[in-house]
C-alpha cells in the first residue's frame, strides 16, 4: 500500500513540475525518490498515456512529453486548449490597455487575473514584465467611473426586458440631469467608451409607453447617473429584435439617427481602409483612379468620419448628405 501511495505521489509530483516548465532528468529523479531509472521511465510513460487520452477527448489539448537533448531531460510541450496561450494573453492585454475602457484599479484587477489564471507558471514573470511598463503608464479616462457592475446590471435588464427610468447628463450640460424612460436593448463599446442602446419611450393618450423614435438612442454609460426599474416589461417582436453586431456595422462615432444608404467615391489606389471602417460597404465600380462604394449607415456620425478623410472621399448620394457636407466644409473654411 505504501509503495502504491509513493508511486502515485511520484507521478503527480513529476506531472506538476512538467506543467510548470521544469525539466525531468531520469537519473536525478531516480536518486531523489530512491527508485531505479526504469521506474521513472514508467512514470513518464504513464503521464504520456494520460495526456494522449486527454487529447483524444479534448482535441484542443496538445500537450505531450518529449526528451530535450540540450536540457538532458523530459519536458512538456504544447498547451491545454482551455487556457489562453502567452501570445493570446499578450494580444488581449494590449487591446485592453489601448481601449482605456476601465479605471486603473479595474484594469489591474482584470490583467492580474488573466496572467495568474492563464499563463503557465514558467512564463508568468516574462508576461508580467512585458506589460508592466504599459500598466504603470496607463492613463484612465477623466470620468473615472467604475463600469463592470453597471454593464452587468444593465445587461440583466436587457435580458429581462425591464423598462427603466434613467437620469443622465449630456456632453454640453454636464450639471443638468435629464430623466428618460427607456427600453434597453444592447451595450456596445466604441472609441474608449461603453454605450447603452435603448429606445426612448413616451406615454400616449392612453398612458401606454410607445417609442418616441423608430431607432434606438445611444447613451454613454458613464453619463447615466442612476437607473431603476419601472416595474413594467417591454416586448420586441423577434423579427424586430435589436442585434448589436448589425447595429455596430452601421454606426460611426456612436451618433444615432435614421438608417440611410450612402454612395461614396473614393479617390485612391486601395479602398481597403474604407471597407474596414464601413463593414456594410460594397464596391459598385472600380478603376485605377477611383472607386464607387455603397454602404448602409446610421445617423450623423458618418459626417464626422467623412470629414476626417479630407479630399479622398466625395459623397454622391443621398443629395441631403452631399449638401450637408458642402455646408460643413464652408463653415470650416470660414474659420480660416
């Protein structure tokens, strides 16, 4: 019985150290445990068999035990599929740091959990060192609002179709609280901020809540100062349900508005940046000098983006948007 327990302990000890990135030398382990090298070899074979069985069940688990001649011992290579790789951790970390979506305290907590929970022990210091400088110099946004709880709670209300009463501030009047009754339908992140998509409701002559507009408004989460349930539910037909992904394809800079089809002429060799920025865009006609592009977009945010493109883009349709661009350009010219 003692020998069996000793063998089990020995195998588990070897397995843990292999997972930690340690090298297993047969002669050293045989001396350490007081057994011959054939026993250590059988232990290694048992661990290999265990990993083979796991890979048959969990195909993303690619771990194997191989002999490394330069290290003169056995090492574990590959990764467990359910755990993010070092490169994945580093990439996601860079995105989080660049997004500036969270307070410094929130971000440090998230990054520490990612590194400690996903990075192999042998690489933990390396990954931590790679992101340490950016963590130190991270600049949080001026609003300094904690977002995680608010995102979760609003997400629950979206799922449960709860009609909410909110109080929020506008960008041009930060001290004035505005009250609205809303139907929350989605949460989107864009350009440093989290946004709540919601239909604004008003009461009709019968006291029933109805949509004020036929498209959802956009509220920046940090400007929502309070929210509470009204005790009523709202219903949206399945065919008319809000889909964040589809909405996100058509919105620029989180400015709401009616859905419209635009036609743009791009003057340049490579229209790829335009197609990436406008996911609904399609090339209608293209030659060496220019590309005709059509896209479906929401609201006025598209004007801000078009102005940022300078003379590379010309609005062809609709005429109302073309005239608006002309007016904006004249106003800009007057400032100079």
